[in-house]
C-alpha cells in the first residue's frame, strides 16, 4: 500500500478530494482506523482526556505522547501519522520546540507534528521546519488555551478575532506548514480561510468548506457517553455494544455458563 504523504494531501486539495482524518492513541485502534482507509491519523493530545481521564489537554507529557505515538506508528501502514506537541513542550522557546519535535520524530517514528497557535509561535514553527520536520498548524478553539478562553464555545465570531485567525492562517502557510486544523469556528470564516490558502484546511466544528474533516475517534464511535456537541456525528454506539458484552460476560461467569465444556482443556 502506498503511504499518504504531506504531498498527497496537497494533491488532494488541488483535485478537490476531501481529506479524512481521525485520532488514535494505541496500536489496536490505529490498526482498525488505518485498515479502514483513513488518510491521516492524529495522535492528539486529546489522549489527555480520553485515555488518561484528565479534564483538559494540559497535563499530558511529551513522554506520554511519544508512548501513544510509537504504538500508533506500529499499526499505521498507509496513513500519515501526525503527533501533537503537548502543552509546555514548544511555547517557551524555539530551541525547546525543536528538541521536542525531534524527540517525537526519533522516538516514535511519526511523520509530522502539530502545534497550536499562529504568529506567537512563528519562530518555533520555522525552526522545526528547518530541521525537515513537517508541521501542521491548529487555529480557532485551541484546547491548550482553554484557561485563556474560559469556555469551549465557538471562536472568532467577532471581527477582530476572525481577522487575526485569517492572518495567522496565511502566516502558517508562509512559514511552510503543510496543513492547518480549524477548530470550532463559523463555517463561513473557515470557508474563506480555505479559499485563501493553497495548503489544505482540516476542520472540526468548522463546516463543509474545509478541505478535510477530523474527529476524535472515541467521540465518533460513541464511546464517550455524555459528549454530544452539535458538530459531532456519532457513527456508532460502542458504549452500549461494549456495556452489553461485558454485562453478558459477568452474568455468564456468575451463572457458571462460561466456560463451557468446549471452552476448556
Ligand atoms: O487532540 C486532538 O484530538 C486534536 C483534534 C481535535 C484536532 O487536536
Ligand atoms: Na490536540
């Protein structure tokens, strides 16, 4: 199978073929996602929420991201694997950003990194790119800044923030990013940004105008029972499927219905 590259994503935008991206954090899930034909697997710092149970993405460490990423890389034979630089591993200075990105590439075997922010992190983005590491940008509702925003509501509804987002997107393209994630912003704005860029945009809660879409795998499979924002389409109800299977197992064990004669040596 031919590996998806940053160049194939660019070609997809040129042809008008939409890009499908999902998160994964472990080998078994990534194997299913890769085999199903996903273009990009994101080892998101949403692992902090869905894997570790933290309330925000802030606590996850670089070592923990590398562990998740290396597990995903072993499963992905077709997808491009992109890894989030976690909070605190790139904002301080651009040398620290580069050494964090190098650790991810070297220790996990991933193909690219993703950083949150625009003009403020330009120096870090440039330095990582000069080392030959592809960078994906991330603008809009950037969860590592949740304490600045105060809420998880839609960003860039006001003109000033919308204009900054447009400038940031152009800046990221000019620096050499291969794509940019647009999270939870008005569809019209995301469409305008997409039109203004040569590089692909990947939306989450950013509407139909983006060049691709991304969702957190646990959310789209219905593994997170309570989480149902408007942008999320739930493609399965795995919470119920797993809950039923586990209840069935418990009752079989209690009733001595498992194992049967045929299930023992
Ligand atoms: O960490 C993550 O899952 C993400 C996507 C939602 C874009 O950054
Ligand atoms: Na993320």
